[in-house]
C-alpha cells in the first residue's frame, strides 16, 4: 500500500490505539483533531487522551470548539489523502470531507445501520442484544451514514460491560485497519445490509441510570452493565440512593416484594426483583467511594445494619 497523508479525528482513550496503528502502518499523520480541554471544579485542566498522546509524541493537534471558516481552511491547506475518525465527538463539515482524495473513514461500534448515534454499545447492552460489532464506513454529512467498507461481528459475553466491549471492538478494528484503508482507497465497498433495520442509539442521559426493582432481573443487569462507567445505574434500596457498578442475576420464581433483601453475607447481597434476584458485587453509597459487597459487610456503616435488619422472611 502506498503511504498516505492522513488527518485523524479522535478524543477518548480508546481512539489512541487506532491513531497508533495508523502511524505504525507508515502513513503520515499530518494533523490530529481532538476535542478541547475541560476544567475541573478545582481548576485542573483535563486534556483528551488523544490530545495528551499528541503532546507526548510531538504530533500537531488542533482543538477547535467549532468548525469555523478559518479552521476549515487551516485543515484543508494540508492537502490530505484520507481522514480517519474514531469517537471524535463532532460532525465533520462537508467541505473537509470533500477535500480529501479518498474521503473520510469512520470507525463506529455497531453493525450499521443498527445503532447509529452516540451510544451504540450502551443501547445494545440495554436491549439485550446477543451480538454487536464494528463498522468502517466512508462518511457523508449525515449521522453515521455512508458507504460501508468493512464490518465484523462480536459475540457479547455475559461478563461484558460497556468498557470491555469498547476495548474488544477497538482491538478487532485496529487489527483490520490496513484492510479498511486499502478498501476505501480502491473504492471497494460492501452492499448495504438491507436485512438490518435502521435504529438509533441516542446519547445516554443521567436520567437513564435510574431503575426500579420491579423490572426483570435480566433487564436490570443489562442496564448495570451498560452504564458501568457513566452515569452508573442507580436505585433506591431501603431508603438509600445507591449506585450499582457490578452485579449478576439469579432467575428464580418467588413471591417476595420487589426491592427487599433476600440475603446478605460476606459472600452475597441479593435483592429481590421481577423473576429472581440481583446479586450486587460492587456498589457506591451517596458521597462514598466504590466498595464491594464484602467491604460493606465488613464495615461499621449504618446501611450495613439496615440491610441485616431487613432481611426478607422466606
């Protein structure tokens, strides 16, 4: 493959391996575009992982708050062959797309046209999908639409959460980056997947984290897995607002009121829900750090006592 001049668009930590692979393949990354810095309440400057990587490797990195005419002209002055996007966070203007010799290729973590949008992995988990995957496609000015270059399915494991799937899909996609670049350069695209329905994965909101114990145990665990990094699934348990970071479920018929404590010991914390019990492994009380079920049982907290004093009668 001829070495190309490439502009890379990306922001979070999982964009970095794709940028690294692009460089490893010998292409010239003339510019990286990433989201801008943010400030914490204490004034600390937070850079995106891609921005930090570029600083460490002395790569030219642009941080536009928006694509103004001057920003667009600055980018297009570089006369690039190809653009690559992975989780940049903004739509790229039509002028920048059309200025590239071969277009701009986006990596999206779903099997398009399913789950277009900002949170495909989270929604796939929430909806209980058996499979997800990744798609390389040539973008146009619309959201996650364009000619499909390459797709690969991934079997969702029971142990998976949003973070592990993100990492697995990234690793699979990185390993096939060279193939994807060759296909877009050669103009080889897949036929549209007409068997798949178009669906959208809207951005996750904080309100999406709240659930009630009268939901099915599988549905509850799927939400916990999906939101384990942010905003983290939360529910009211014996009057306490708790976040649940990690949990499993036990499917079993019972006639105990939902949201009651079925069992609590150093080995398990079981809460009743529709169709069985939620086994909480990691949780966070309001204003406290994340702890395991065992940590809670070994603690002197009032919440521990409340759990022990409210065990459901079988």
